[in-house]
């Protein structure tokens, strides 16, 4: 495993898709050097998108969070979130009824903008369970795990409805050495208990990459080989990017620790085209 | 699938091992006819044991719960709980240090009687994490799922210690048609997140059956073929009983609903020797 | 679950995507009424595609097989096979070296047309293992399971290379009541033994649906809601179609037996928009 | 992880249970120093048992294989094989009919000595499928994988009978750096395809340890804490030994390579009490 400078890697591509958490920012704020990198890439005319498995809020709010951290170059239109896949599914396939959700009020954005009624699962009255047409798992916050997890089990024992997991991450970092369970992990447990097949959106699933690629094609007619996916997670960013046909670069500022990278690439068989210390261009 | 009367089945055996929840009692109290059945079996000289995946309290308290419900014939000494397996493991293999646990104070009984210091995971100060020599999952109550689940993940990222799941059930019924997640389900999620191998005690694991069988041999020299295991769960009671070499009877007063029994036996391939409506002897 | 006539369902759509095996044909030849259905749909101007998880031969040969059975309306250009996804991946991501494969010589078509050298795994000399740049699983025939499965394990212990499963089916029917293991099932075992992450192509994966959809858009600018996916498998055709946003119809002439359909829809939570006895238009 | 000399470890115990393959012997013959170790332990009055997941032949033949290699001290009575667990199950629970098996003729020993009729699955005529009362997976040799695996799938689609896996190993070493799939791996695939629950015997399952412990108690009244389990596999020998309450020693002459041992103990959370280079006493 040879570490390459991000500058030398990036210059070979006409568009770069970045994961957000662990790549552009973390629990401390922006990753060192990110503002400069984004500025330089823009100057070189390289198109930038952010592909995030974060369904906890809409793209506008996700962009505003970047702005508050000082990264003013990222606009809502540059952001593709897994919540947007969930919204497209709801629009196309769940045309009526009320959609119950696990997550914060912010995360319900994706259901509301699909023009569906929403109800947090915690507010659901079991007498009205027959009005529910889908259950969407959006965020690990905003509900009581014990109470609402059991409510979800029992909802799905009564109603045979689609269940959407809008974030496939299992955990996320909350400090330098601590992680927390993400809604994807909670969804896996719920699926194994009710023994049904849920619908997952978010990297490594191809639908997220398709969506981003089509979004890009509206601006510029690039071939897949001209696009680089940059991420900190072998399982989501690199696996998904490789499978979709993009070149991939693993950075070591997030989930994959520098000391583990070589071993993990070997044991998982998920092989990035490049490994870079970070997206900083030094 | 032919339904047999429990009376005709029971009379062929010299000892009968009963699962507790769904067989002798449920959320409403005792299953109809249970007092009479136990009385009659005792009168016929049939030895009775209760084998339960309940590690939420010690055998003395489990017996007292039966007494309060009106089943005065069950003594602490008749009860084998999965918590007792966990205790034996701790005694033999975790000789020192403090054992952290998820569960109620009552459930900590099994660690305390192994002469080990205990601490509820919620009280654990991360500065003292190096004193922890094992983590035991005892009960789904007594802790905040969100906070303490994440604490468990992070404890296991720092400390390479044995993790014991003292109840392998995934869910348990809380009313006529609702279920709740059991600590075994929480344990499965934790194991998949930290990617380590936990130690599980409780049916269908053989260790529970050998413990009960050896306990029985102290009173009476019976052959395995003279013993019947009665349970409401194909996955735990019947699977485990079959594998250990006992004859098995499925009752339809708990997890396995009458309308599903035939289909479940076929799809799982877990085949009880008998199916009875309940343990009532009518 | 209400059974609808395929005629009434089909007339609502402008394009219909059919699974092949179990929908258009089976081990006996064409499903009754298929020629007429395809003819009628063409007459109504409905665009037809075949989406198959069959990577055992190229689209031209797949079309010829239909012709021999008497279905002359299906052309190579109408067929999207999972092998085509594997080929695109190989083209974009495996630019050099020799690709080893499990499958018949016919199935190697997909690697050869990616302009890569191929070698059946059985011919691989372990002295030349370092020339191998990928392993592709194409078909369950054409190799000795025992010898070549073990060869695959050992190749992957030495070489950290991408492994592609070009058919995600677990089994396929070989007569009225017998099934055989498909290459997807063999791939799952290989993956669990070597503990690496393989790349899977084929329904329910979205990449197959996007490929077909883009192919369609070259002819006609249809919205996803104007397209129907018809299949016999809940896990692949219906799950994948639903997730991608197509309407879906389950037919009962293949994997899903008429007597099981209702129960399987309930237990899996995979819910087709329609259930039809077959594609026959009566 | 501190490496200890086996001499210093062994002297603390009154009985030692050895795994066979990777501990006492390998593809080359006896592990260096084994004869001397067994001799010395016998001289010290330490009781020796061999616990092996090898169901490919009976204990008498397993002992004779040791004798041919020059280890004349191991008698049939010292050997506990997973096949013996399968035999006990068949005796107690499958009282009549014909038992079909996958494996060599030698491996059928365990079914024959349970006084049951046997038939290799390859010889089974599907007209006589209703005479089959169980299927036992004994060895990865003696049958054609392709033909007979598919025959097993279809047998289990027609007949709801117990399936026993008499060897839980996934792979076994066949040379210095090559492995082969073991019958346990084939069994896992079969189970996932037919979606039924099989009965597994062999380490790490407790039943094997119970059987060995009870066998030992007939000779000497030892406490669990006086017994050491020595193995080369964390997943089977060490996991199972720990759980049963024995002390455990990992040796590095088999599955667990010296360079991986530390990392594997950390990532699996399966922690041996000791790590020794080999059983040689130098």
C-alpha cells in the first residue's frame, strides 16, 4: 500500500465525489486543509459533489452546516444524501397514507417533501395503525430506543408495509476514539427480529451513485472513468464506488485508522485505487 | 401434525423439564390448568424441573414469583436458569476484577454469587475501564438502551474481555399480541457491531441441558430417553432438547401460535416428538 | 392478495421488463401463452426488455435460445443480462492482466468482450497466480465443484483481487419439483470461507435496473412510473423493481408457487403491486 | 500476548485435552516433539484425551492412524470425535428407517454402530425417499459435490427430517499454505439454501466437551479447573474450551499462524489462557 498525495491523485479527474463525515469534517469541525482543497479544485474546474449517508436533515441544512464550519463553497445542490433516495422511493411507490418514521423532526423533511403525511413513531396510536403505509428509519436521534424499537416490532407484526432504511451506516464517530450506533445498525436488528426484507438506501448501494452521476450529467458529459470517489469507509464509499465503476481514493482521517488500513484492505478484499492521508493538498 | 393430549404424553416419562414463560405462565398469570398438572405429575412420582432462559433474577426469586401466582409446588431447587450457566462460567474463568453488566440490580445476583465485584454499565467511569474483566448481558431492563448500548460498544473497543449473553431469547411476549426485544437480541446487535464472538448461555445450548440433567442425576439415575422437554419455542426448547437427546413436546400456549405450528415445523425442520395444545391435563 | 389478469395490468404501462426463467420459459420450454403475449404487447407499442440474472452466455445466444423455443420476437438488443454488468465493471476497473473464471466457455464471453485475457480456474497453474487480476463467477457448470472451489479459496488466500459474482440467484429449477444450486449460492459460500467482500451483479441490485432503464431511454423518454417489472421471484425481481421505483407484478409460473405466494409476501414483506397467474393474456 | 513454554503450562494440570489436526499432527505427519510430549505427560500421570471434529472414521481407525505415524501411546479409548456425538443423537432420536449420508464409507461407521441402516446419498433412489429418516454430513470426501449437493437440496424439499452436521470445521489445511473446504462448510451452504436448522456436533459445541469430561470422570474425579484444552483454532478449541470452563492453550502449529495470533485474539475476542509455540516440550 503506497500513500499518495491527494494533489497528485485529484488532478487526474474532472469530477470528484466526496463523502462528508471523516473526509471533509468530523466531530471537531472541518478536516485540516479542506477549505483550501475545495477552493483549488473549483479553480481547476473540477466538479465537486458530496455523497453522504446522512438522512438526518435536508440538503439545504446540510449545506448550512458546512457554511457554519467555514466551508462556504458547498451548496445544497452539490449534496446528494441517502435521504433523497428514500424520498424518490416514497414518491414513486408509496402514493398515499401516512408514513411513520424513526428520527428527528428535521429528518422528516425527506418524507414531507414527497408530499406524504408523516408521524413520528412515538406519536402513533395503535388504533390508527391501519393508516400507516410505510415505515422509514432516518436518524438514531429523536426517539426513545427502548419504547420505539418495540413499537416498530409490533407495527410490523400487524401491518405488512415497506420499511426503508435511509442510512446504511452501522456506527459513526462521536469523538476521537468513541463511536455511536447509527440508524442503519438499529435497522439491521429490527430486520432480523421481524424477519422481513427492508429497503436500504445509501452507499455502497448503486442507487446513490447513479443519482449523483445523473445529477452530474446535467452539467457536464463526463465518462465514469473521469470521476473519483473519495471516502473514509471501505465498506460504503470504496466498495460502492468501485462497483459503480468510479476510481476510488481512501483517506485516513475517519473510520479507517492509518495503522489498520493495510490490514483491512487485505482482509476485506475491498481495494481502493489510491490511499491518501487526507484530502489536504499541503 | 397430530395434536396429542398432554396427559397421554406425560405418563410415558419419569422426569419432565418445563420451559417457564409460554408453558407454565404468561403475561396474564398461570396458564390454565398448570397447578393441577404439576400436582398430578408430582403425585405420579414424576420429577419436575423448570429450564428457563430468564437471567433477570435468581432461582429463589423466580420460585417466589410462581408462588405468588399460586403455583406453590415449584421450589428454587427445581429451577435451572441460564443465569446459573453464566455464573458457573464467571466462577471458573473470570477469577478477578469487576464485572460490568446490562440488566436490573436483581439480575446482578448471578455475578455477585460468583464472588465478583459488579458494576452496572451505566455507572462505569471510563477512567476505570481497565478494572473491568468481563461484560455480562442479563436483562433488557434496568438501563437506558441508547446511552448504555453505545457505552458497551466503546468499552469493547478499548478492552478485549469476554462478553457473556445470559439469555439467548430474541423477543418475549408482553401481551396477547405484542412482543418486546429481549437482551439476547440486543446482544446480537452488539456482537455484530463490535465484530467479536460472545459467549451465549441458555437453550438451545447444550450446557443448560447438561446442567439440568446432572442436577437430576443427583436425585435419580434416569436415562435420557426417560426425560421429556416441554416448551413453546421451536428454536430454543425443542431444538435444544432434541439435540441433547431428550424427547420433546411443543405446546401452543406461547411463542408458537396454533395456526402457525404446522407450517413452522415444516419450514424450520425442527421437529418435536409431540405437539400438545397446552400442559393442561383436562 | 387479489389475482389480476395480466392483460388488465399490462395495458397500463408503456414498457414492460420481464424476467426470463419462470416468467417467459422454464425447463419445459416456453410458458403457455407467452408468444401471444409478446406479440400483443408489441402490437400495442409497448416496449419490451428481458432482464435476466443469467450470465451463462451472451445476449446473442440468449436470444437464439428464445428463437429455438419459438419466441422469435426477442432480439439480442432486448436482453439485459447480469453478465453485462460484470463486463462493464471489468472494463472500467480491471484494465489489465488475466481474469480467472468459474463457468462454461460460453460464459467467458463477458470477460472476452471486455478485452481481457481469460482463463478457466481449472487451467490455472499456481506458478502463474500473480498474473491473475480478478476472479469472476459466471455459471454453475463447466467446472468440477470440489477441485475448483478449493482452488478458488487458495487463489484468494494468495492474491487480494476483486471477485465478481455475475449471477446472484441461489438456486434454479431443473424440473417440476427439483432445483439446483446456482453460481450465486456457490459464491456466497466462497465469500463466507475467505471472509472477503465480493461484488455482486444481478437483480435485486439497482445497477441492473439502471442499465435497462438507460437502454430504454435511448428509444423513448419514459418515466419510471410508466414501466412494469414482471418476475417470479420476490427476492430478486420484485424487491429490485420496487426499490428502483418501478411498479411490479409477481407471476406464479416459476419460483413462487401459487399456494405459497400469499404467505411469502406476508413473511418477507416484499410486496408486489400485482399478482398474476402468468403472463398469458388468455 | 506472551508466549509460554508448553512444559510450564502443562505441568499445572491433571488432565489435558488435545485437538488432533494442527496440534498433534498435520499434512506432513506428527508435529515435531509430540511423541516425547505425550510420553512425558503419561509419565507424570497426566490424563490425555484427543478431542477431534473428525467424523471421517471411527476412533479405532483414528488411533491406528496415530500409530502408523509413530504415536503409539494414543488408544481408541482416548479419542472423542464429533462423530460419536452424532451417533448418540441417532441412537436416542432416530430410532428407525434408513439414514442417508454424505461422506466416505469409513465415515458411515458412526451410523452403522447406532444400529441404523445407511445409504450413501449418491445411491439414493428418489422413489425410496420416504424411507429416509435423517441425513448426516460426515466427510467432504466420498461423493460428487455437484450431483450430491443438489440431491441433498431436493431430498430436504420433499422430506422434513433431521439433518446432522458431524463436523463443524469450515476448512482444513492440505499443505503448508493451502486449505480445503470441510463438510461443515458444505453443511452451512446447504442449510442456507434449504432454510432449515441443522444439528451441529463438534467443538465449540459444549456437547463434545461434556462427553469428554464425563468420559474422564469414569477414571478420575477431576474438577474442571484441573483440565487444560489445547488447540490450534480460536473458533472451535479455545472458544468451546473457555465456554465449558476449562483453561485453554492456543498452539501456533496449525490454523492460527504465529504472525496472526495476536491480531486474531484481539479482533475475535476469543482469549486463550495461554499461547504456546507448539506442544513440544523442548
